[in-house]
C-alpha cells in the first residue's frame, strides 16, 4: 500500500504536454484581453468623442451630449462642429447665456454659418430680443432667400411684433417651397386665428394633422381656440386626441382630467389620476389634487363662464 506522503513520480512527457497547453491557454487569454480591452483604453480622437455626443443629441439627451462636445473642444478649441453643437445643446437645455456665447464664437469663426445664425436668432426670441432676431434673420434672408427655416423664423418674429401681414407672407412663401413644413403650417394657422379667420385656420390644421399624424401641435392649437371660444366639448376632444398621440403628455392629461371633473365625468378623471399615480414623481402631487373636486371645479368654471 502506498502511503499518501510517499513521493509520486510523474511522467516527464505528460508534464511537458500539460505545461505547453497551459502556456497556450494563457497566451490566448492575453490575446483576447488585447483585442477587447486595449482599443477602449487608447485615447479617443476629437471626431470619435464628437460622434458620441451627437448620438446623445440625436436621441434628445442634450444634457449627456454636453460633456462630449466640451471634451472634443478641449482637444481642439477650433473644432467648429463641436462648438456649434455645444451651443445647440446649451439652448436645448435652456442655458441661454452659454448658448449665446458659443454661437457667437461660431459666427466669429464662420460668419456664413446658417445653422449658427438661426440658433442665435432663436435665443434672441427666447430672451425677448425680437428686434435683434429680426435683424439677424433679415440679413440671413439676403443670402438664403428660399431657406424655409429662415422664412419660418422671420414669420415668427413678425407675429410676435403683431405684424401679421409680414408673418403670413413669410409663412406662405415657406409653404410654397415645402407644403408640409410643420412649423410654417402651425405658424400660419396661428396667424389666421389671430386675424379672425378661424374656418381657414381649422382647414389648415386638418391638413396639418393629415401631413403629421404624430404631431400634437395642431391639437394644441385647436384646444387653445376652443378655450378662447368657451367651447368645453371641443377642448375635451382636442385633449383626448393629444392623449391618444402622446399618452405621457402630463400637461394635456392634467387639463383633460380637470375638464372631465367640470363636466361630471368623475370616473374618467380619476382614471387619468390613477394612470399617472406613481409613474411620474414630478406629476404625482398635481394628479393627487384631482381628488379635491370642489376647488378644482371652481377653478375650471372661471375659464368657461
């Protein structure tokens, strides 16, 4: 009987084979590590970083995109594409002072940048500097007379200054170039409402709905007009359409629930409150208020008389 502490004699040839296999296995692991990990460890180019930012921006996540555009500019402060998109991201996240600075830098570097000029004009409008926006867009129109975005932005400036004739002319010119341009369709409908042509406005909105079935814009304009006219039923229909197109629109859902309460459709109102309860933290308190029926009914009746 062989005791366990007695030496064991291994065959040399088998040991060599085993050692060779282990060596090959370790080399294979190292190779896989190099292929999978090392490329990620290398320093990324400004273009690669920029594309990562654009992926976030294209998905609507401008907050995430900001850091990538800034990083790309750290590598190259003259990288104009990154500078422009940084300005856009700042605007989309409502950091208007920073957006203005970045867009102005773009225009100093590339004065003919239509995109930068348009975005800067939008910032001027958002900060209630309509005259500056109009001046910038008018200069841009001289070199881009058929740019529908320029025409639409000019039309918006005209409407904000109550120059409805100019606004209508620019919107119609934009629509003559592209008949389904959403901004121009909605803008022209607003001008038609403002100039007491509701039938024409409603016809245009119906056409807009046909062209853009997933847009809530036409229904919001219908809702706004219904409120102005004190038409509770049309207001409800418009909000119901918004909810069918965009179920997560909390603003439309909340107002619809209020209108349901005001018309005595309590079950429909409470169903909306239950649907949003716990889903959206920011909206939980608002929808909880729907249970305070007397107060809310009084608030609604002040809208409709």
